[in-house]
């Protein structure tokens, strides 16, 4: 009788943990998806205001052809560092608002892709990225294999990618640029699976609502960055440039 009771108790506890994990991961994905939606709307809206009749408006000139462009480029980076270092001292609502602001700033920064690539190819690349990201994240969530070693290798590769990208700003080498794009796709594909597994393992059913909320926001931010970077590198291959 005692063994049967213990078995039932363990089964009920396991079911509660599984349900809690599903709720937690669903929140992570929902926050990430909403962040991407804000970024997309901000990017498209900014482009609409910046270009009229194929020419830059006064707003567009200030945004893309003045020193303000550096502020627009660096503001999302500053915001993501701020959120990463301050989130444990913020309320869940403040952290979530900061994430929305960051997503909007990222959209402002990414709006310039509409000047370079056709709208149709941007949309097509987005859906290809979404399908790839979904498959990779599902793998990271379901696999029993420990992806820590792969993740560490990908993170080292990311540092190399950043250095190569900085070097290519001065070299302007098309061959190096192509290699960077290939490596970028591979690295962020691997990071998508690794980060999903890491976010899943961060779940602990004993966390209170505030801790769980902050974990979900940081998980969403991590996957958001993986998606955006994967999209940008894939756009180098799949995007058709404007004439």
C-alpha cells in the first residue's frame, strides 16, 4: 500500500512539474514572439516614415545619413546590457517593459534593411528563418543529448565571428563577408538549440512568480537575439537587393 502511495505521489509531482515547465516555456515563446512582432512593426513603420517616393524624407536623412545613425545602431546594444545586468533588481513588469522598449529600438535599427533588400525577399527570409528556428528550438527542447559542449564551442565561434566582422569593416572583402555569413548561420543555428535546452534546464518548480517571470523574460531575450541574428545572416543569402 505504501509503495503504491509513493508511486502515485511521484507521478502526481512529475505531472505538476511537466505542466509547470510547459507553462514556463510557453511564456518564453510568447514573450519572444511579441518582441519580434514589435520589432517588425517598428522597422516597417520607421521605413514608411523614412522613405517617400523612393527618396529619403527629412526624418530618413537624419536617421540614416547623419551622426544619429550611430545612436540608433548602439542604443539596442546598450539596452540589452542594461536589461541583462539589472534584471534581478527590477520588478517583472519593469523588466518586461524594458524588453518591449528594446524590441522597438531594435526595429528602429533594423529598418535600414528595407533600403537594401526587397520587401518580398525580407518576408520570405523571415518565414524560412521562422521554420528553421522552430525546428532547431524543438530539437533543443526534446533532445536527451547534453548540448553544453556544443554551446561552448558556438560561443567561442561567436567571439571569432565578431572579430572577423570588425576586421571586414576595414577590409570590405566580399569573400570574407560570405564566409562570415555562412559561419553566422551555423553558429546561431547551434546556439538556438543550445539556448533552448539551457532555458528549459533553468526551470525550477520551487521558484516564486517573480523569479519565474524574470527567467522567462531573459529566456525570451536570448531566443529573440538568436532569431534576429539568424534572420540577418540568412538574409545575406536569400535576400534580393534593391536596384
